[in-house]
C-alpha cells in the first residue's frame, strides 16, 4: 500500500528589511523533485543578513507542512481569520499560530527577518512580476540552510482515511522514499546544509484525539494516544536511518537530525513544570473535551440576531498554553521548543544551529 504525499504549494514572499533582502521558501508539504524544479525557477527575494556566526547562511529554504507554513495555505485557500497572529503580530499574518512559528525563531537567530505572509504587506507592490535583480544568485543555493519538517500530515491523513495502524506503518517507507528524492534533487541543484526535524507526538494533539477512536488501554497516563505516538517514533527511527544512508550517498551534504519529538513530548507531558497549563486542550476553538471541533475551528463565526459572532475564540492567556488551534502550537510553545533545539542538545550530531554547516559525523 502506498500513501500519496500532500501536493506541495510553493509560496515565495518577499520582505524588505532596510537594505537587506531575505529569501525564505515556505512549503506546507514535503515536495517531490518536480516541486524543487519549480522552486529554482519561481519568484523570490533574497535577504542577505550580516552575521557573526560561524556559518553564514544567506538564505533559508523551508520545506514543511502547516507547522512551518508562513502564508502558503492562506494564499491558496483564504487568509487565516482573527484571532490567528494576535499574540505577537497583533493580526493574522498567514501563520497557523497566535504568533511566531519555529521557523521564525530559526530565521531570527540566524540574523534573518521574518518571512512576510503577503506580497504587499510591506507597502511595496510586489503583486505582479519579478525584477531581474531579485533573483537569487546561483551560489546562494549551495550556501543556504534547508530546513525540513515532515511526517505529521502524512501520518495523520492516513489515519483519517480509516487506515489501520498496521497500514500506516507500512506506508512509512514510501513516505521516506519521496523524502529521499526531494533531498537528492536539492543536493544535485547545489544544496548542502540540511536541518531536519523529525515528527512530533501527534497522538497528543486535539485534532487527533477528538477525531480518532481509542480504547482505554491505548490512552497513556498523560492522556495521549499511545498507538499514534508509537507510529511517530517508528517514523522517526526510520527517518534517522534514512539520513545515515544519505550521508554516505551524498558525501558533500551536511545533515542535522533534530529530535523535535522528545522536546514536544517533554513539554506536553510536564507542562506545569515548564510554566504551561492544560497541555491537551486547544487555546483557540469551540467545545468538547479538547476545545476542538472540526466544524467550528479557531476564528469561526456564526450569525445571531443578524450579527456575526465569533464562537471559535482564543483562550484568555495563550502564553500559558501549548496547543493553539488543536493542530498547531502557540507562539509561547514554539519559543520554548526553539530554546531547546538551538544549542544542539537534541541534534544528531550534537551541534548548535549556528554551526549547522559543519555538522559532520
């Protein structure tokens, strides 16, 4: 049985930042080699940020799902409504969070400004066409950091298609084969530095716990779905093994495997110790045990007495919550997660983000 990976949607969004330029490619799904070819031809702007770090990354190319999407889904299917973005940006900016995503913290730490969610958000008209001098130079593709965050969408979508756990496990090799093709395509186009996040404990997320049936013995003592997290861990082991092979097959590449699963599991399992509360309950949503309803999502409104009323409201203090809308993490949680990964404690090999160009095993 084969699983089909979600089709990639590239969004290339410029942001003017004083005299510098950033290019940050955001994809809400892992791409095939075809998607990479599109990446190299599509419109882009590059921010070259001055940095005193050991590695100088003039660009970040991000491949991922909605956990790292900075505007692709909004551009394709309509803007995220309030209260998305409220905690940090003060308004929706295309991110599926109340504020910053993990990729935002990564970019900031490397001296790169945030990726704007809309082409016109900086007040300059970039809505049509591309100026020749805005195309990235060829050498930037070999100097950039390629951040990759995969697994959650592919695995959960298989469950939502009523696949059994055995069937989902059997699809993992196919998912990783597509991942390898994408990495190889990037590599042969000049990409060298790869910062790869494994998948998180999706068995603790409200949209999974609310929609999928679990028997009592399948719920762990933290309230998470044990079978789902076991699949996530299996995927992560296979992903790490795949990277070991890629290091041999692509000897000029520098691959850093980041154990996001362990970090998120710690945060969700011991939320109070880290200053958070209600770890399995969405901050923004409507009703039910997990404050999640697939039909009444974060920001949803209804009409009452001729007036539009928001029913998918935010909780009172998002800075104390981990899960934002049942699927994605809050700004505060993303910040905490970034603080754990930046120094390399959860990386293989154990090197800090700023040295990701030197992480040889």
